[in-house]
């Protein structure tokens, strides 16, 4: 071994000499390469990037030093451990890269499995890499690689194989991969299969061709069919025989006689082979193949059966051994013999061990001798190494000097060539001296001797190894004997224990004999005590019975609990004194002090909560819920009485149990007494020896007598306490409960007595109550809301001004927080369900939250109305105005409500004339003196007015209805949000009502309820007019008078939430912890319950209508996900569902829906660590916290109704919680109707109703889409079809084959359009929006009278209509004329069939913004229509396509994606690099910096070279630049014809942030780094002017730029992050162009190309044939469910487009004939955070799409004149200008793409022709 080490030290010297000679001969001027570390592989050379590290002068490592195994040399000479994850013990010196990775691993640190292997990774290093089971690990593995997905292994199969585990052959191949030895072979059908298929079609197992075309037949279609002749294989010209149906020669076509066949060879006899013979031949071939397959199968089964038999034998052996082991307890004598044998064997073994030790010592001595000789060899080799070091130092010094003078002193090329010539001469002189021949001879001699010693050492090593192999055998035998000895010792110990137990039992028996008599006396005494207790208990039972009768009387009088109302009055006064109005100084503070906005936001938040809960809403709810509180108090009294009764019953049961226990103890005592007497008799009759023995035992027992006596007395005391104390304790508890009930009864009587008189008056009229405090609260709330409403518009204007000034990040966050609080305030105000009193002169202008677009086709408004008390002398109610909603000019487009001629009148105008609908069936004068419900509704041109009159004494209601209709074509209420007002009770003096509503103001009380689906309130007003708080006292409304649910229900509008703090105050977490709640919603997604404590959380949410539970209580394995995988309970059907979450035994979570078990999940045992719970949502700071975002991607608050929230069966009133926001009382039915549906192109809904579509039918609906084609509505009755569809943006109505279509306009613009179709026997009409776009008269032959029948009709598509694709977009507000009921809007929730349709969310779509740069423009402003469509403010800042703004924090997260569409990034910092010309360009900079300039920037990089900043004139004579060279910063600019250069001494490529300031002042320059190092240089001034012209290049330059002034290594793009570019103190942010620049992401990165959400694309450098045949394959990991993946387009209109839409992958192709497409909807979502492989294959007119293992294809029309077009390929996006009208614009792709391959050739994005926008090449944020 010593000689081996010496050889490893000497061998590099020979390599050093040979390498020096070769390099000297070639004139190479690089550093002298040699390996001083040694290598065990002779002649091995490391890769260039790791084998020749440059060693600086004075830092050379020791020559002969070598690191131990598992360590490597760094450049500084230190030995550092290898980082190979335990899979290798060798790594390269210098870099530390691991070599010789074992266990099927690879990578720089053996951190990943080889291709074809898979393993679980812990902290990035695989622990066990196994072959991919594709389908079998070893014998049948047909995969390139594999990966895990959702716990299952997915394989990336080789060509010819398919399936998740490559278990079957791909189309076009045959075989059985599951059969060992079988492979997939290509189908051979001689080219006679279907040409429309990409592959030849044959049996996937046997390979027999299925469909032989061109008149061929045979196993491989290799011959012409009977009756045809020709060449089936090559010419493929099988033609019909002209033999009149007779046989012919299959080759020549010559006619033959019947039953005669021509000879097959020259010498063969004539043989007549008919079709049966050929079929028999084919069958024989198939049989042969089946025999081979069966043989392989039998072989595999045979081996498996043998293994099974072997396992059975092992099991039988184990069972036999177990039986024998149980018999060892009875073999004590045999064990003693075995122990003796073992001792003898041990002695022999010890002698053998001693001999082995002696042999080992001899081997060790010989080894030491070898080591000594090796050390002598090493010393001699060290001398040779020192000589080599001297030579290396001289060469290294020469090389470093040459580099130093070449870099630092900028030698001219001539000087460099002279130096090279001189160096070459010196090397020639060294070579001529031949200094290494002598040393080489010595080395060879030593090497020979070393080999001899090595062979001797190996022989000794073999002997030593053989000796060591005996050790395990000996040790195993020793272990067996030790085990046997241990078993024997345990048996002896057990026997000894049995003996001791027997002695103890004997002693105890003697002791019991003497103690029984005393114990019997004590038991008798106890019986007397218990009897006394029983008599006392019987007397005590009479008291609870009397108390129960008294409680019954108390419950009857408990309605006097109104004393609580008086207490509430004083509390209201106290809270009112603490309630402060909003500060009017808020606006001025926002203007003057932008830096204090955060403090103002916190103040507003505090006031919001205070105003919400401690003020207006809580007081209003307390007042309106007074009756509910009374019922609750009565219920509590009932519960108290029932508890007392139950306690009494339990006392009686306890007394009965005590009696039973006493009897039991009495019997036991008698038995013991009898046993004692029997023992005494036996003792007296025993012999003298027995007496002596007994005396000895008694003497031994006397020592324990006292201890046993003490224990017995303690047991007796415990028995007394158990029998008597328990009964006394229960009786005492009963007395306490009875006394407490009596006290409570007295207190209730005393509290209710003073209110006896006031109770009756209060029940009749709420106004009789002393309402000063209530009025003050309402007035205060009104003032607060009015002040806030006045402040909000001014504050928003100022916020926009401040926001446009681009303040610091904390200011922007404060502004956003204020906006959120304002929205919350408005939401709270809209839920105040309190009326207002109008006196005829007052009016309120209400702020409506409903979109005006939503009111166009359908409008529904409900309110509570109470007319004033009618005076006796008046017979009818005077005419009065109630409300107006419409345009400000009041001439058209409005709706209103009034009282005319003592009737309630509904008025609406759709543009031309008024429609008045009077409710004459119930005059207003006959209405009761309390609130009634009024509802007005309009569907298209049809209107209704409803009146519901409740009863205070019961749930009965009177309902009245009146209908009307507009006679013209108009059907839309077209309102402009900027020109719409909503007045209630009256109007201001300067507003002129239309004639039909120009009436005096309303007198009475009004309360708004809903507008369409939104809850509204009069207290969410813009202005109030002439409202006197002292006289306008709100009227009381008894909510329990209506038939809605009596249980307390709460409405969540999707923006609010409820918070219960310290939930354990009413219940404790126990062995079983339970949460219960009932929900009712039509929404798809929403948060229901949330508990958070640091990084621990619990979350119950709804996704796509199903429940999911995520929770983490600090589990070691991370969060747990409980999911309704079987889809047992879908809860978004607008019905109430009871949800229960049960946590059992701190280790099991159970989900129960509607009292049915859904799913359970076990977890690590851990208690629930929470005290607070959020219901229906949570504040943004909770949902967006970093600890929760990774596990809680869904942040959509709940919309719908909730009730019955309980914790541990304890109810909570959510409106009483102080932090509840945006939650209202009740559950409005209108808010739960599904009037809209969203279709994704693969969905539809259907219903069966009695509608006549072909006779006297009218229907309409809204639709909105960006797609030009799609089926909107479909109905079929036999061959008659009624449909409405889109074709290239045109609306087409098809009635029995007659088409009526719109003209001159396309409706796929993303706006809402209303369609009305009218069918009559004489005319078919189609109206879109307000225009009659088409009409036709049906032919006389087609006029038929059809009866209405119940048949199915479809919205959004149809599974039976193949003419049109399914619709993509929104459909809403649909209605039909029916025979059996009135016109009303369709509730899609009631439809019987719903396929992949969202009935709640209908996303607002709009054409994508132009994300890419247009030359000559800096900004891309949004279209004006977007303000209306999206509801955005007109003053919103314009979108900057290249400034790479990070998304705002409130941007909604894509609920379908696991990963956020915006990875975590550093704010205002951008990443450059990836491509050679990655950069941002800034033009049109303000200010002149020709004479003096100061630029500042922050940078972070690990790159040694790269361009940071560059600006110049057009010729680049005048320039300024900052770049990196060898890790140092270089600042350079020109002064006339000279260059001023400032270079830093330190390197700054350390991956840390550095602040850099570079200043130019005429001929002087200054470079300031991190504010500490200041470098200055100057040149003599010149008179030349210094003029530059933009743009400024940041991070890189355009191709061809800067070559004139900057060295070649530094002109390419800077690789790193830059931030905060400033010129003379002003920030430069708006870039005019961006190329391959993304936000500076935080966190780990991996290989791939990332397309950011800001938009961008890559244009490949190679052209691509999209015409005839191609194959594209790539892997994607999306962060959004939609986006363009690949696009290619030719000048003649042909194109290929691959994109995602809502998780579906779609391929669209145009081959010059027409469009055709195919799609795949993966079972596993593409947005699950994993990589997915997509392949697109085209062969002529056939296109195949593969997504992972799922395949689909389409066959398009054949182009008779195809033309090859090689056009550029766009990846990740495409400019909108390149899209054809038939190809709808799609938003850019967001996510990562890697492994992009075209026709088998990998594509490098780093070599792309163009990278535009926010695209990061070769760097992708990790999942």
C-alpha cells in the first residue's frame, strides 16, 4: 500500500514532463498544466473546465500533499469534505464536483438519479434510485426516464411505447411489453393501410393489418385480393381481373380455369391454392406467435410458482420452530447438558481465535516492513517533486507576468507578439537541455520495485481477508449461545418468582384469618351509617319537586325580560359618548403628509370597526332583534329548569345505586366470614407438624401485620367515602342548584316587575319606547356615513395624485390599505337594515354597487314599505313619488315607483315611451299599518310588480301581482354609470322628474332590500336632502312576521367576514372537538372557516362545489389535505347543507355533510393550537401572509348564507362579534339565484320544460364572448331544429332550416349583448341589443301548429349537435314565454343537467392588452371601453408594457393553479442575462446631462463580465459606460479622443447588493461604491463638445453596439439584478423597450425558460415548416390556466397555434383549405405545479396532440396543392397583429418551458432570433 501511494505521487511527474514538452512545442501561452494531487487512474484527464485551475503567485499548494478520501483540494490549498450526498467518496480538486457516483446517481454532487431510474429525494439527494418500472424495472424497461405524480410513477416512454407505465405499444406498433422478452415492432402493412392515419393500423398484439386498402389482402396486405392482379407491395396497382368473375393469375392477370391456380415456381407442379390455404397459412403463423408468447408466460409462471413454494416451505419451517420454542420451558434438564456442551465448544473456539490473532500479528509485522520501504520510495519521489515545483514556479511566473502586462498595461498586439516569440525561445532552450531523462529512469526503477511490493502486500491482504471472514461465523455462534443462556436465566427467575408468590399467599391467608372478625364488625357499622344517609336523601327529594313546580310558574312570566332593553338603553348612551365622527382633517392629512398614510390607514381601520360594531350596525340590530332576544331569554330559563329536573333525577338514581352497593358489600362480608370459619376448622384439625409449620408462617406474618392493618383501615375509609361521601356530595350539589334556581327566579321577578306596564305598549308600537338614545345613534351613524361619503371622492382623487408620484413602497401599501377600508365601509353601510322616515320633503340619493351592465336585460328591486297612518277623513292615499333609477336627463332609460289613484304603480322606460303597471288589486289605503314587501321586476320588455302583505300573528302572507309589457322592439335599460342616479323618497329641487313620476314626495317609512343579487341600504347614500333627525324617526320592523327562516341566518356578499375571538370561552378543546355550520350558496369557490397561529393553520374551503380541509398543527410531515375525492357532497346547489368538522382523540379529522360521513384522515397526534376563528373569509393581511400562501392558494371569501355556527355545540351570534365586517342579517332569496353561467368550450347546461319553440315563442338572453364561433342555444324535436349560434362573430337563428342572421357587425368583442328571438307562424325575427338585425317569413309549406311538449333544450352547447362548437363565454338573464307560467328569468341552478359549467363566477373577458413593444411609442393606454367593461376608474394610471410592474398585492390569484402566477420577487428590481443582448432601453429622458451627470444604481451579480450601463451618440464617438471586467467595476467615458477609465481594485461579483454612483463632470470622473470607496480620475480638458443621443442601455446593449469602445468580453449582457436607476437624483422607470428582462425573483431557480405575467415571447432562430409534416415536443409548468404556447404563421394565411384555455390544451391548424383543431383536457390539471409533456405531430392533414399519456387527433381536409412554408416560430406568446380574424387573441403564457424539441432537434432559447418582453432564458423559479 505504501508503494501504491508512492506511485500515485511519482506518476504526475512523468505526466508533467510530457505535457510541458507538448505545450512548449505548440507555443501555447496558457498556464503550465500539471496535477499535483495525484490520480489512481493512469492517463486520465479531467474536463477542461475543471482540470486546469489557475493558481495565483504565492498561493501554490504543497507539492506532495494529498487529501484523504472524501476530501478535495480548494484553490487555497485547503482540504474540504466532498459533498456527494453519501453516493461517492471521490471528487475533483478545485471544483469539488463528484466523480464515480454510485447507486445509480449522477450530477455534480450525485444529487439526482440517472436517466431511467427514479428515487425518493430527501433534501435534494436521492436515497435509493431504482430502475423505472416501465412496465417492469429490469426485464422490461422501455422508458427514457420517469417521475412521480400524485404518488404514482409516470414514465416518459421510448419511441414505439405508450401508456403511463409504457405497458402498451404506441399506435402503429405491435407487441406485448408486459411479456418478458417482447418488444414493440412497427406495423408492416406494405403501405396499403389507411393513408389518412399517421401510422399503419394493425393488431396491437399480433401485428396483423386490420384494414387492407387498394384491393389487397394478407397478414401484411402483401398480395392482391381474390379477383385482382398486380403488385401489392411496390407498384400497388392491384386491378380487377377481366375474367367474367372467374379466377386469374394474381400477377399477370391472365384468366385461369375454375379451380386452377398457376404454378408458383418454374419446376413446381401446378397447385390450386384457394383462399382457404392462404388463410390457413396466416392462422399457422399466428399460432406460432401464440406458442412463443405462451412459452414465455409459462416460464415466468414457473419461476413464480417455485418462489411461492419456497416461501411456503419457509413459513412451515417458521411455524415448526415456534412450536418447538414453546416446548423449551419443560426441558430444563436438557438445557443443562447443552450448556456444558457450549462451554466445551467455547474453549475450542477461543483456541482458534488465539491462532487467528497470532496470524494477524504476523501479517501486521510484514505490512509494517512494506510500509517502511514505501516511505523510502516516497522520500525519493518528494525530491523529484521539489525539482518539478521549481520548474513550475518559473513557468507560472512567466505566464502571470505576461497576463499582468497584457491586461494592466494594455500592450499593443505588436508587443504581445514580441513577448510570445521570446517566450517560445525560452521554451526551446528548456527543451534542448532535456532535464528530466535521469529522473525518469529513476522513476521507472522505483515503479518496478513498487509493483513487486504491491503484489506481496496483496497476497498478505488476501490471507488477512480470509481470516476476517471467519469472525462472523464465530460471533454468530456465540450470539446463539448467549441467547440460550439468557432464556435459561429468565426461566430460573420466573420459577423463583412463583415460589415467592406462593409464600406471600400463604402469609396473606394467615393474616386474613385473624382480621376477618374485625372487618365484619366495621362493615356492620358502615351499614348503619348508609341507612341513615338513605333516609336523609329521601327527605331531600321533596325539595326539588317543589322547586320544579315553582319554576313552571316563573317560566310563564319570563317574557318580562324586557328589562334588558332598559339596560341596553344606558349602554347605548355610554357607547354613543365614545363614538367619534370621522375626522374632516383626513383629506388634508393625505395631501400634505403622504408619508403618514400608514398611520391614517390604521386610524381609519380602527374607526371602521368602531363605527361598524360599537355604533350604527350593532345598535340597529339590537333594536330590530328585540323579540329574538326575548325568545332566547325564555329558552335559557327553560334550559335552567330542565337542568334542575335532570339533576334531581340523577340524585334519585345515585341513591338507588348506593343501596345496591351496600347490599353487594354485605354479601361479600358474609362470604369472607364463612371462608374464615372454614380455614379455622381446617387449622384445628391439622397434625402437630402442620401446627408447627403454621406457627412458623404466622411468626413470619406478624412482621407484616401492622402494615396490612394500616392498608386495610385505609381501604375501609375509602369505602366509607365512596359510599357515603358520594351521596352526600350529590345531595349537596342538588341543594345548591335548587337554591340557585330560587335566586334566579327572584331576580327575574324583581327585574320584570317594573316593566310590566311598558311591555304591552312596546309590543304594539316600537315608537312608544323612549327612543332618544336610538335616534341619537341613528343620527350619529348618518352623520358618520355622510361625512365619509363626502370624504371618499376627494380622498380618492388625492390618492391617485399621490400614487402617480411613485412614492416609496410603504406609501403605496398605505394607499391600497385605505382603498380597502373605504370599500369595507361602503359594504358595511349597504347592509344596514334599518328604515328611514320620509316627510314628503326629504330625499336620499343611494350609492348603487350593482353594475349598470347587469341591469340592462334584467332588473329586480325589492324594498319594505310602510305608508303613514291614514287620517279618518281621507278615503284614499294621495299620489306620491317613491323612487327613481335612471339617467340624469329623465327623458328616457329609467324605472320608478309611485302611488297614483291609491294604487302602487311601476313605471319603466326603455327609450321611447313609458310603461305603467298599476297594482289595482290592493289599494294602498287598504294596506296594514306595518311594513309590506314590494318588488318590481323587468325581464327584457316584460315587467311585473309584486306585493306581499305579512301577518304579525302568524306566518301567513297575502300576495298580489300585476304584469305588463312594452310594445316596441326595445328590451334593454341602457344606463351609463356616469349618468345614472338613484333617488328614494323624493328628489332634490334641481332635478326634474319625468311626467309619469313627477309627484309629491313620499310620506312614510322605506327600507331597501336588494337590487338584482346585491343587498342595498338607504344608509349607503351619496347625499341626503331635507332629512331632519329629530322628526325622521325610523319605523320598527318585525322580521319574524315574514316566512323566512326563524333561525338566525347571515348573508356574506364575498367581501366580508366574521371573527370570533377566544372561542374557548364558551367551550374547551377536548378528546372530541366539533365545529358545526350550515351554508347555502351557488358559488363554486369560497373560504368557510379559517384558524391561524403563526405557521400553523386550519382551513375549510369550497373548491368547485366540493369541500377541502387543509390543516397543520405543527406536524413533522407538513400540512394534511382532506378532500372529498369521491365527490360525495356537492354543496353549491343553493340549498342549506349542514357541515360538521370533528377532531377525534387529537389524531383524526372527520368531515361530515348533512349528517353523512364524507371522509376521515389520520394524522400525527397533536392538539388544536388556536383560539380565534375566521368565518366566511379573513382580512387580506391574513390570507396573503407568507406562511400561508404556499399552502392556502385559495383566497376567495364566501358568498352566500350561513347559519347555526357552533363550537362544541355552543351557538355564536356572528353579528355580536366586534370585528365582523360585511355580514348582513337574513338570507335574501334573490342573492342565491343563478342567473348567469360560464361555459369553457367543453360545457353545457340542459333542462326539460314545456315550451313551444316553433309556435308563438319569444325568448332572450345576454351573452358575452371573445370567440367568433359557438352554439348559444339548441333545441331539437325530431328533424326540426331551433338554434341560436355565433359564426365568425355573426348571430344566426336557425328555425327549421330557415336562417336569420345579423349583418355588418361582429359580436365577439367581449361586451355584453342581448339577443331576442321571436317565432310566430308568419314571421321569424332576431333582435340583438336594441336593433332588429334580421327577419324572415317562413315558407307556406313549413307553417305548422305545434303543441308545447316537455323536451330537452341546451344552453352553451349540445352533445348531439355537431355543426357548431360549444360556446366559450357567459350567458345570463335568459327568459322564455311559456304556456304554463309567467315570463321570468331562468334560474340555471334548477337545470337538471350541468356539465363543466360555473353557475356563479362569470369572469369579465376583454381583448388582451398589447403587451409587446411598438416602435416609437412608450406607453400603451387602455381602451376607453375597458373603463365601462371592467369598472375601472377613469383616472387609473395607464399600463406600462415594459416597466415590468409587479402585480398589485390584491390581484386575484388563479384559483385553478397550484403556483402563484407571480413568484416572490424583490420589488423594483429586475433580472438581466440569459441572452447576449438582454436589456432595457430608455428614450426621451428629460434634462441635459452633457456637461455634468450623476447616475446611481444598485446591482447584484456573480458574473465576472458584463455590460451594466451604456449611452453614446450615433457614431459612438462620445460615450459613457459602466461594465464588469474580471469581477471589477469599470467606469469609462471619452474626453475628446481619449478615454478616461476608472477601475475598482476590489471585486464585486460576490452575489451581494452594492450601491454604485458614477459621476462625470466634463473631463473628470468619480466612481463611488457602497458610499465607502471613492475613485477619481481626470484628463486634461478639451474644447470639444460632448453630445450623446439616447437611448440609454441598461443591462446590455443592442447587437453591434459598444464594440468600438468596450472589450469583447464585457459587451454582452450583464447577468444579475439591477435596481433603482437614477439620473441626477430622479428615478428612471419607464423603459421604452424590454428584451429578456424579468423581475428579480427570490428563492431557488432551476433550468428552464420562464415567461413572466408581464408578457413576452421568443422567436426561434431556425425557420420551421408548418405546412406538411412536423413534430414539436416540449415540457411546461404553467402558472396560469390559459395562454399561447406555440404559434407559426405564413403569409398566405396558413397557421399553427397551440394554446391553453382554462386548463385545456388546444391545437388549431389552417392548411389553406379551412381551420381544424383538436384538444385534450388532462385528468391531472396542468396547473398542479408539476412538469407536463406536450407533443404535437402533423402528417399532411392529420394532427395528433399528446398531453402526458393522453392522446387525441383530428383529420382535416386534404390540400391538393400543398406548399412548404418555413416561417418564424413564436413561443410563449405572439403579437396580436399577426393573428388572423378567425384566430381569437389569447393572452401570453405564464410559467416555465423546457426541453423544446422540433423534429428531434433540441432548440436552444439562448440562441433565439429575438427575446421580447419579460422572458428569462435558462432560469426558472422553482416550484
